[in-house]
C-alpha cells in the first residue's frame, strides 16, 4: 500500500497537463492570476484582506521558459491549488505599456517597472511581504525573487518557503538548504 501511495505521488509530478490559455498580450493566463489595475499598493492591501501573499510574475510574449512553466509546472494540481489558496498573483509584461504603480507610489509602464526592478530574465517571480514601506519599491521590498524556469519540486518548495515565512527564521536554513532538506525527505519516502 505504501508503494502504491508513493507511486501515485510520483505520478502526480510526471503527468502531462494542459497549458493556460494565451491572452491578447501573448501571455499565458492562469485561472489564479488576478486582473487588476496594477496599483501594487492596492493589490497588496487586497492580498492582505484575503489573507494571501502578493506575488508578481514577470513574463513576456514568446518566452519558451514561461511556456514551460505554464505547460509543465503551474497546471499541476498540487502547485496550482497551493498558489490559488495562498497567493494573490499579478502578471507583469516585461515589454508591456500598461500603466502601473510600484509599491513606492511611482507610476510607470510595466516595461519601465521591469527595468527599474532590474529584471533580466523571464519568467521572474517576485514575492512580497505583507507590509511594504511606502517609500520602498518592489525591488527593495521583495522577500524572494525566483528568476527563470524551475522544476515542479523547486517551484512548489519556493512557494511553501515564502508562504511559511521561512526567510524570517534564524535557523541558518535559507531556501537552498530548505529545498535540499525537502528533496532528501522526499527521497527517503521514495518520491524523488
């Protein structure tokens, strides 16, 4: 019975899944992404009111790594449901002209915000704390930044690590050590 359960868990990480639809801007649209006015101060307040963490996903049209995440990683039930239950996700277009407001109150286009934050790769996932100093930008406030495409376990572990506020713990376990421990635990259970 234990092997059957472990086999089913491993199968969840191996099953092919359907990708999110593509919007008019050429970006994938997950059901848990929010369509907001991109006033990040307001989005942060709304996320807090829902008991969720604000996350920004910076992506671009034609990004093969964004496509990988939306075809292979985000649609997985354990990842999709965890994000939906715990995070308020706002998508930012790396080359977008949509007007937005940074957490420091500065209004600009999405592409100017991405430049201001020093975004070099897509996808880049930016995790914000519940409270942001009104003079601090997203770049100065982020508790974690995940640049690039990662596998299911790494992605899941990062969302859990942020949601559990493990970055605040004074136990010497940064994300890499936490992730290594979770990999070890999964291997010991037989679900690597």
